[in-house]
């Protein structure tokens, strides 16, 4: 092996480290869609030069996880807008129905868990972290629809949530103000569960909650 080969091997290794480090943070939402990737900051974090970071970003760009725009630089790729819109519209229908079906048999312990999660979401507003808020929000919703007695409806809801995760997007990343509205809407939904409101009211409230998030996202994309 020549000295040049050794150097190239080291550079390649550092590039792989940077690649896996960046990809993990994109996958878990730490670096959400639209997040700007500053090579110098990343290099400093990893203790490497900017060369392997640049190579890692090019690889992620080829995979569609990162975009590069002149005068802006490298950013985590946005979700496909039409896929996001269709998924949210479908989820609004099936999740609303699933929650309405689950409500009559939702254990008191599960309702208390949902209330606790919404309290955590509220606490997150003071020191806002989109990835944490999104994870807690997902848990909140899953508690409410999780006991849906219709397995086919439940499967459709879970598929919708999994598809959202695959799109790597969260409106809360783009429009943090939506998070404040969201916890208020959660409280209204919890109140409906508390007073054993008619199924139709619960279904409509959950559906409107989901569609309002979609409308907020679309308004941000098309001001």
C-alpha cells in the first residue's frame, strides 16, 4: 500500500463516519427537513476536516436525503408535498374514525397517559425541540387510537403514521407556532374523551386537528 492509498483510506473512513452520523440524525428527526448543514460546524463536531463531510453530504444528496441550492447551501431534503398532503388527508379520515371507535372502551389509565403526554408537550414549548415534540405527539395520538377494536382500521392508521415517518417531515419543524395550537386542540379532544362525548364529535375533532396541521403546512409552503 502506498502512502497515497493510506491517506485515501483514512479519508474514506472519515467520510463514512460523517455519512452515518448525518444519516442517523436525518432519520431520527434531529436534522429535520429544511435544516441547513454547515460543513464547518459538522466537521468541528466530528473532529475532522470539511473534506469528508462534503463527501458524505454528496452521498446523501445522491440518495435524495439532502438538497443543495446556490446561495443557500446543503439542506435536509423537504418531504414530497403531494405525498404528505395525501397521507395527511387519508390519516384525518381513518384516525378520526379509529379514535371514535376506541373512545368507549379506552381504559382510564390510557386516558391519564394521554393527559400526561400532553402535559409533556406543553412543557416542551418553552424550550422547543421539533424532534422531541414530534415524538411525543406521535405517542399521544397512538394512545387515543391504539385500542380501536377494528383491526383493519387500526392497520390503516398505523400505515399512515409509518408513511409520515418515511417522509421525514413534521410541520412543527417549519412552523413552531403550530405546536402551541396543537396542544390546545389536544386538550379539547381529551375533554371530549373525558365527558364521553358522542362518537361523531370525537371523530370530527380528531379529523379537524389533523387537517389543520396540513393546512398550516400548505400555508407555509405557499404564502
